[in-house]
C-alpha cells in the first residue's frame, strides 16, 4: 500500500482520464453509477493493455527469445504490484484467476472440499453475493456439509451475536463480504476474523467490493483467503486474484490441470509446479494481468485513502439528497457504508426506474444484484442500486436526484 | 382477410399512434400509459406456471383457444409498468388471432416505431421473451388443432 497522505484530490482531473465517461447517452452526458458491477477504465490502463499487445506480447514462461522474456517480466511485475497492493508477505501468495468468483470456487474445491464430512458446516452471512453462496453449496451437496447463514438486521448490519452463536465445533470455514454489494455495509472484518481465529476456523473474505474503496493489508487482516476481481478496481475484465496463506496454498491440490501448473508429466504420474503456478493452468489473460498491474499503479497514484474520502463524502451527499425524495426508501442504513446506495422508489418497479433513468443518460443497476436471499429477507424481488466510483462527482448525484423526482411524477396516478 | 382486421393492419395502427411521438421519452410515456390501461390479470392467474421466462420483471401470460373461432385468447400482466405497456402492444397484435396468422406475422412494428433495439434477446424488458411465448402458444394450439 503506497498512499500519498495528503494527495490533492481533483475529481475533474480524474474524470478526464476516463474516455468512456466522455460520451452522450440518449442525448445527455453519461452519468455512470454502476461501478459496483464494474468500473470504467482510465486511459493509463487502456493504453497499457494496448501497448503490451503492440510491443511486448508473446506467451510467457519458458520462452528463450527476447519477446517472451519481456512478456514474462511484465507478467511477473504485475504480480509484484498486486503483492504490494494488498501487502502480501510473498508474491507466491497471489494467484491470478478470472475473477473473484473463480477465486472462491478454487478455495471451495481445492481447500475446503477435501476437509468436509457429512454434517459439517460452512458459515456465511445473509448479505452474501451468490458467488459466496453457490460454490459452498456445490461442495456441500457433494459431501453432505451444510451452509449456514448468519442474519442481517433490517438496517443492513450483521448481527454479531447471532454470527458468533452460529460458530460451532462443526464449522469448517467462515466466509463473508468485506463490503456488501447491495447494502454497502462495511463489515467489522477484524472482529469477525477474531471470532473465527478463537476457534481455529479458516476465513475467506470476499473483497470484491473492498479493494477499490479502502486500504487492504492481508498480513494485518489475519484472514486465510481473500478474493477480488480486476474489473471492479479500474482494471480489465477477465482477471481476478486469490490471495491465500502460503501454508494453505502449498498443502492444497491443484484446481485445474493443464500446462504451466506441472513440474513433470508422464502418463503414469504428474508432479505439480510450485505455488502460485500450481493453480494457474493454461495460458492466462497475460495482457489483462499486465493491465491490472497498471490499474494498481493508477489507484496508488490517486491514493486509496483519497479515493475513500471522496467516495464517503459523495455517498453522504447522495444519501441526504435521495432521502428527501418522497416515497424513496434506502435499503441498507448501516453507519459504516461504502459506495453503494440501494433503494426503492414507492411502488415503482426498479426496472421501470432504471429504464427511465437510462433515457436521461443515467446508468444504474436493477434486479437482485446476485443476492436473492438478501432481497427475500427485505421482502423485495429486486431493487435499484446506484454505486459510486472515484470519477463520480456532485453533478452525478444532482442528475440522479432530479431524474428520480421526474420518474416519481411520471409514474404517479 | 380484411386489412382492418389483421395483424398487419394493427401494426399499421400502432405505427400511426407512435408517429406523433417524437423523442424516445414520449414513446416511453405512451407505453407507460398503455401499461396503466391494460386490464390486470386476476391474482390467481399470476402464478409461477404462467410466468414468461427471460424477463427481469415478472410477466405473466395465459392463452386459451376459442373452439368456435379457432382464435387464441391471450391475457398478460406484469409487475413493471413498462413491461406491462410492452405486453399490451404484444396483445394488440396477437390477441384473438388464428395461430397460423400469429406465426406468419413477426412483430416488425417495433422496428418501425424506432424501438427495435428493445426486441433483442439480451434486453431486460423481456419483449423478445413475450413474443416468443405468444409464438409458442400459437405453435402448441396450432398443432393441437391439426391433431
């Protein structure tokens, strides 16, 4: 984590670095409020991606020739940048995957599945993204283990006592989101990890909504695994990261078989390459990984603390403005929130809200946001969600607020 | 068949309705009005079995064959007003038509009124799925009529 402590934050200058934001949608300037689903990319990342293909592209590892060595060096450099970004103890703990979803599936299949017996439990929360539910259900169905969900209050806060009560002698893993993709709640990760560690239970943190919003230090955190995606942190889609403690990674069997993950292959038996390569079968998205390294550089050049401060101030403005709209109800009122504002507008269907906003060039997301159990808890089939990125400013919030008032009038009566 | 009482005739009438609406917002406001006007389905028909798959909102549709005329009687509803307005347009085209006529007349009107991009499979409004469901009903009842 490199952060300039008092970095001057100039949102106009930052916004100007995102070419996709300089366009009109339906005759209006684009107001992009769907960064929780995926962020736009700064020019530096787009250029790095293109430059790699233009100048340095070849397959990595084992290439004797200059170009392959250059590509390998760029790929290695990206891993070092990610290692620094999350303050991992070693680059060997950083595994490149396709996305946070694949990272969680890897832990489910390779780490947890061999440890499960019928009647064992996996503890998650009610505010889980489906990516932190379904991989555990799959191995539960195969082994007879059970998924248990700790409740969330109607304010959108994890009930810590109920969470602690659900930890027992059969709990084999605890998994939770650092930040909820629907409620925006920042969970008390230190406290949750402490509860698990008291019982010696491994922890996976879904950090897909966290790494782009707050500083992450995996050595200080004390979790066993964290998962995140490149595309939500201003990097390319198709690249994600699994960080795991080296002792676990070394003990785990491979997830997929193929090239690069082997040490020696015969038809009788194959031995595995060392960590992290053991988990990186086949040619990866080399250019995407290199560009993700540049996304890390970009975030660090702005400063993650500065990003967090800017987004927190904007979220406060948005919460205040939207709360004043008649009939608008904000879902998720945790005191500690980041970046996400989910709401319903009277009885208007979220899809109708989003369709009308799109006509004004405003991009928000509707539906269940891959969290159907959480919506069921709040008695909703879906909701509308505006989510912020580093490039959003007060004018985006003003446009959203104005457009929502207009939508309310259009559908009235 | 008389032009006035054909799917082609109805397509023309819808085109005329939309001809007066200049920008996309006006078109949507008109669709919202159609949605508000569509007679709601009885709650007991809003069941999972009648859901149209492929819509982000809930869209329900039922079809019955009127044995005397051989025509399909369609009913539909949605919990989202824009989807309800779109399904109202689908009903204007296809309700009380012969299965063969339905199958012979794709909903070209959406392209003609400048809303063609709404009727691609990936769109969340479900228009594509609604039209497909009508065609499935027409195919099913068309087969049954032949048997």
